[in-house]
């Protein structure tokens, strides 16, 4: 029983956490791709940027969330989302829009976004240094230990406040995005532009406005994902480095340009990661008595070591590109 | 004053002029048909009128107002509708959403116009929840025309509306174009099926190498032996 609880804590919950982060990130990447047709490499740095804004605001007004009974970083999140959305629009206006208007090939804009990545990373390090920091200043992270109503289960389920908030936020973001894309005029215009840019323009859709809305969505979601991740672990300037590959893997697995695919892809990559670093011996140990004597359980039966977690999305990416280049949902073939 | 009046239009892609001084005038009672050999600049002229091709010389006027090089969304607001030759639907969106996108600039008229379009193209009503990309060629063309009609344009531009359709559907589409025109919409279209198109045309324009070769009524062009020999396959 304890082993099962351990499995839930280590796989179900932590897979849901990294899956949610990847899902939110991949939605941003996929939206940008579907509207502007380029892979935006600076997306992960917008996550770090958003988290950094939250950190600064929290450091400026420590403990101000207490009045509302929520952690201060959470209180600062909406403001940071708005700032990051503005940053995303600013970056587009300064770097990508002039290129787009020149009618360059998408690969040129991809390279430009790599440049923006380097620039953002430099700026982030300039202002925050290179060390990791806790998002909780003068506050403690609430950790919930839920005792299970079974006699055999001595260990509690463990989940932290930012983890719960993240999962709830992802759920709401998915529902919100679905309603936005299917029920609102601007959301439908986004789908129309993703389907057929020329016809969207011919129909009188203001494509510049759609581009702007896309950056607002991508930027604010990135800020949220970065903040939740930093609250769960800590804020470090190289956060984006470890996110970029899984996020792109998630977007491509789901079918590029397909928001629901990105969400499914995010959880797929998240769970694939946690399942492959999980030590399966722990689950098998209680069954030891049933095994024939000559079978000896190895001490560690995980697929890959924790430090090699990053190869999992890489492997998924390669596998998808070989066997199903359009992704789970039919995306746009790159 | 004509609805559309294009005088000595020069234009093309990237500084190269494909159009070398084309004249064209259309009234709201007219169905104008542009015919001519491949590379004559037929589609380019239509796109130049709709702001999709750079106009470098001459002028294009809608009800006396110059519209040369205006952005397409401005032209939609001024009462123009454009149906591209291919890729003229949003394939992953439902038929109804396709039509709604047509009325993007006039959202308050969406409901009334949807009813109008469905009564004009009854097959679309049944399929309104289906992704437009799953429809047959003829029905797609109906979606494309319906989308362009959603703003109640006064001038409709069509780029080869019958390309790739079976003769049965071709006749159906031509019949619909005549009906649309009778409802008070000026029509200007490019057609490969020149003979059938000139039969319904009040104005015919024969272009070659980016210039007007003949301009006359559809009837006269059909009976002009030189036009028949060179452009209508004898």
C-alpha cells in the first residue's frame, strides 16, 4: 500500500505537474506557429522572464498576499502575465514584424528568435544573477499531507500549494482557451488565420490584431507556467534551457498548430519523463514472495537515471518525427 | 458613373509590371468576364483591383473613389467581396463558421445573413456543422461564395469560380452568379471556361500580355470570329 502511495506521489502527481507546465508552454508555441508559421525559440525565456517579474514584485512587496490568504507570488502573477504579454508584443514589433513584412522565409524568423533567446537570457542574468532563488520570500510553501483512510497506508499523499494551483490553472486555461477559440469572434478569427491566412485577409479579418492577441495569449501563459514552475522548485535563470526541448517535443507530438494536441502532448511528455525515471523496483518489492527464488529484484529498475531525464522528450521527438510526423492530432507538417 | 472604373492600370509583383495599362468598367447591373490566354494577367488584374497586387500606375475607382492599393479589409468595408481561385475556404472550420468569418467586419448582420445564404444555398444548411474541408468541390464553392456574400457586397470578384468542377456544377455556379447579379450585385470574374462564361456576360474583356485586346458585350465577343478563333477554341 505504501508503495502505491509512493507511486502516486512520484508519478501521478509529479507527472501532472511537469505535464501541466509543458502543456501550457506547448500551447503558446503551437499558437504562435499556427498564426505566424515559425518555431518561436524564445518562448521558454518568456517563461523565465514572467517568473522573474513575479520574483521582483514579490521582493518589493513581501507578504502582501497574506491579506488575501494567498502566497504573494500568486498575487503578483496577473501583473507579471500582463508585463510578459507586453514584452512579447514588443519583441514581435521590434524583431519579427519587420522580417515578416519583408516576406522572409520562416527559417529567418526562427533564427531571429534564437537571437532573442540569447538576448533575453543575457538580460535575465544581468538583472538576477546566475543563482537560484526561492519564490517564497518571508513566506513558507504550504505542503499538504493527506493521510489515506487505509490502515496499511502509513505514508501520506504529498502535494504542495503551487502544484494544486498549477493543475487547477491548467484546467481553467484549457477550458478558457477552448471557449475562446470556438465561441468568440476573435478566437474564430485566430482559427481562420491558422487555416488560411490569405482568405482571412480577404475576408476583412484584421490579421495584425490577431497576431497581437496571439502574443498576449502566448506571453501571459508563458509567464504563468514559468511562475508555477519556479514556485514548485525555484527560480533559476537557466529554467528555460531545460524547458525548451520538452515543450517543443510536446507541441510536435500533439501536432504543430493544434492547441488540444499541444495539451495532450504536454501531458504525454510529462508522464513519459516521470515514468521512465521511476524506480519500478519499489512497486515490485511487495510481490517479491511470489517470484521464483532465482529472480532477484535489482535495486534500481528505472528506465533512465534522473539526470538523463532530458533524453526522454528527445527520444519521443525523434520517434514521432520518424513514424508520425504530423503528430497525434493531424498538425501542419513542417 | 460606373461602380468600378479601372483606367490604364499597371501593376505586378515585386516591381515587375504584368499589367501594362488595362481599362475596365463595371456597373452594378453588369456581369464582367475576363478571358484570355494563360499569362495574360487575368487573375493579376482581379487581384490588383482587390489590393492583393501592387498597382504602379493608372487608377482604380469604386463609385468614383480611388481604391488603388487599399488593403483588402478596407475594400471589404467599402462593399467588395473577393473569392480566390483555390484555397477559398477555411477547411478545418465548420460551414457556419466559414460564413461567420465572411461577416467578420459586420458581426451584427451575421444572423440575418446566415438565413439568407442558407436559403440561397440549401445544401449548406444540412452541412452547417461539418468541417468545410470535408465537402464536395461544388459545395465548397458554395461555401466560398456564401462567405463572400455575407457582407452584402455591391461588387463581387471571382477568380475562376468553376475551375475543377464537373459541367453539371459549372452550370449551377453560373446560374447562381446570374441570380446574385439580379439581386443587385455587380460581378467581375476571371474564367477559363470562356464560352459558357461569355454567355452570361454583359461585359467581356479579352486580355493578352497584360493589355486589353477586345472589350465588348459577351454576346458580341462570342460572335466575333477573331476572338472565337484565337481564344475560344474555334
